[in-house]
C-alpha cells in the first residue's frame, strides 16, 4: 500500500486523558483562581460554576445534587459504593475492566455477602433482563476498555426498590443519560470534556440522598468519602465546598470546556460529534476485511471508546499475531500520526480510538488509511525486523 500523504490535523486519540477541545491553548487558563484559597468567595464561585454549567448542559434535574469530589471518576464511584451499599442485596454488571474492578471492591474489600455478579466477555453485555431491581445495581454505562455500552435506559425499572449506581465517565457529554433511571452517576473531566485528571463528579438523586440519610454502613468511612454530617447530607459538598483541596487550574480548564460545549450547541451537538466519529470508523470497518469492532452488536457499540480487533495478521501466528495491534500503535506514534491508540492492557489485543466530542470526526476519517498502511507494514515485515 502507498504511504498516505494526508495526516490528521490533530493526532490525539487517547481514551484518557483525552484530546483537548478544538482550539485549546494554555491561554484558556489565564482566569484561574490561583494563589488563593478555594474556600474564598471567588474560589467557591468557580467550583459552583462547574456544577451549574454541568447541570444545564446535561439537563440534570433541579432536585439532584451535583458535587466535585477527589480522585477522578474512580473516587466518585468508590464514594458511592462505600457510602450506599449494604442496605440490600447488590447486582454488579461486569463486561470490562472497570466494572470488574467495582465488583472486586464490593466482594473483597467491602465483603458484602449478598452480591450477584452478572458477567459477560469483552464485546458483549450481560443479560440485562436478569437484573433484579429490588436490589442495588452497579454498572458502567459505557465500557471504556471494551467499547460496549448499554443501548439505552429502557431496561432499568422505573419502579425500582434499589438504587442504580452508574459509572458514566466515558458516556457523560457524549450519550443521552436518562436521569430518572439513575440514582448515582459519576464521571470525570478528563474524558468527553477533554479536561485534566484527579477530579470526579458525583450526581445524587433524591432517592440516593434518602439512602445516605437513613442508612449507616457497618464499616468506618475515611474522611475523603464522607457525604453526611450528623445524619444529614453535607450540602456544602454540592455547592462547591469540596472535601479536599482541588486544583483551580483544572477547575478553570473544566469551565473552559463547558463554555465550549455551550458555544457549539450543547449536549445535542456533543452527542452528534461523537456519533459522527463512530460513523467515520464504521464506514472504514465495513469495507476493510481484516478488522472488526470488538462490540459485535451495533446497538451496544460505543461512540467514544471505539475498540477494534484485527482478524487477519497475514502469515503471523501466535504471539507475533497478538502483538500486531501494539506494533501498529507504536508505528503510528513514531510517525506522529496517532498517539495512545493501543487497546487497554486487560482487554483482548486490539486498537482503541477515542471518538469523544473533542475529537474532530474528520481526523478519525484521515487516520483510517494510516492504520491500513501500518497494518501492511507490520504484517509484511520480515522476521528479522520483528
């Protein structure tokens, strides 16, 4: 194959931290509340602005609380698990690395006795009809490491007795989330908004608040996880009074991303950009015989973490064949064409392309010929070059 000549305008396809919004520069941080206390009026106003703009863009109901919490999406999920679970049985849905991690934490760290793990292999979803909504249910909306997402919220019972706890970190701002079906929702700025790491977002429905105020876990809670005080919700956390000290540079960056989202048309435009990226990759996969989506069902195929597997590695077999995706990713990084597109370490060998809203769909379209070229280069290389 002839080496392509047209390169993507931006080569950033990492699944986290993800590409900055188009046109971003460090000048976007010039208004950051640096050198001042985050507890001063100006600092609290910046934190509250992130909360208010997030609510408006995502259409989060007024009676849902939104907080900025430590330790990225992981911290937000762990806060929910440690603070809310144990009041009733729990169903854990697992189909990729992070969901499996949550199931391990619940079973082996919290040591809950009444836990069901509904698990599927990479590329598939568990049987959602088997979920028992008399129990608490923990799931990822979009499996970042598998490229498999739930198709919608129709499978979630409106009259559920338990809580739904949803890790939505690579879905928020790129997929429609049905807030009436979600009691706890988490994400981080470093995914679809293209923000910096270390900060998480935690959204609680009134049902989740009621659980926090009526149930006390049997285990001690570290200060960093505590959402109640004297049996009542600590409302300050949901007004920008963070539990620990946030990075005000990261806060300013989040505000910049949210303003950009508003300027381009809000959530509908963000969702459409991600879907356009998936469409660009889908058109290429359809006509390329040696590659497939890891997610077999188009209805559960992620438009953000787009995971591909290579089905033809030429004469290469065994470990050499398994190494082909990693070598393709390394070659394209060396050429400056695409950065960080190797599959997740726990996932089957493959490529993972980020299609979140900060990536230009045209850049993904221009990347496809380069992947073809790299595939041919790697699979045709003599043994001495491997």
